[in-house]
C-alpha cells in the first residue's frame, strides 16, 4: 500500500517537471512564447524578403559575391587590356575593348593639353577663352568671364550721374524746336503725340504762348514716351495753339 502511494507520487512529480520551462522553474506563458514570425505561424521556414541588406550585420565575404563578369551592366574584367597601364592612366572604351588611356584621349572630356599651365593663382577657376582653357577668377572673368564691377560698383549696378563725360559720348544731341503736337484740339481730347522721345527734363510745351507745367495735378500734363496727356482743367480748347520743343 505504501509502495503504491510512493509510485503514484513519483509519476505526478515527473508530469509536473515536463510542463516546466528548462532552467526557469516556471511554466511558459503566452507572453513569452513566439506567436508568429513575419505573419507566419507553425513551423516557419526561411523565405525571401524576411530580411533586407540594411538589416544584415557584418560584411560579405569575397566568396559570397558573384564574379564581375556575371553582373549585368557592369564591366567584364576580361574586356580590359591589362597591359600598357602607367601612373595616371584611366580606363577608356576604344570601341571594342576597355584599354588604358590618358584623359586627353577620352572623347567628350577636357583635354589636359588645352589648359594653359601658367598664370594660375589661389581661387582661380577654369575658364575658356577664344581658343583655349586657362585660369580665371570666377565672376571677375579671366578669359571670357563676366564683368567684375562697373565704375567700381558691384551688385545690381544702375546708371548714375558722373558715369560718363561729354567727351566719352559719341554723336550729338538732336534739338526739336517749335513743333505742333499731333492731336485734335476740340476741348475734349486730352491726348497728343510728338515725333520723338524727349531726353529727361528737356520738353517745353506751350499753350497759347504760356509754358505748361509737367506733372500730375496741379501740373498741366504728363509725358510717357512720345505721348502727352493733359490733366483735367488744362485740356486745350477749340482755337488754342500748342507748341513743343525738346532734345533727343
């Protein structure tokens, strides 16, 4: 009777031990079990796209990579002529094979023999003149570069008094005197034209012998190119006379 009870107790103890997690002394719970991998359950086997290259640690060994000749779109090393390389050589395609070349032999590239070797200074850039490459100083030009400054001014330069003197200006001014502007004088028309564009501040306009004042009211008229527009209250009336003088 005692032996039967001892055997039963031993069997119960063995069953409990099988339900324990090895080394933990505790039965596994749902929170510590692997429920799925990449959305798959059961006996999961490796599958493409389980991992990406960025997730892999370490580096690939040479025997893990295919030969270059097997890589589509890459240079086949067997196409490269291995003889004739010297210091500074580059690989170029001669139409049938890759061979050692100098930069001056590569079509579409800048020929080193075209570059003038003298005169370069710190900060220079490569610029092209009328027939050859040479050192230039960026915006300041060198051979065929942009304008560095105008009258000592840089940035967005605009004309100002004193930029030129009369001795530097070619030609002579044109004086237009005592002409009648075109347009109907009827008391309602206020737009008249003259043959040319007056130089700034040079137009003199008379109505019935009285000099008119240019500008918006209280002025008598405004000028835009060759167009004279009288302001309200200064519109020439029937029988009035207009005369204009200016220089171009």
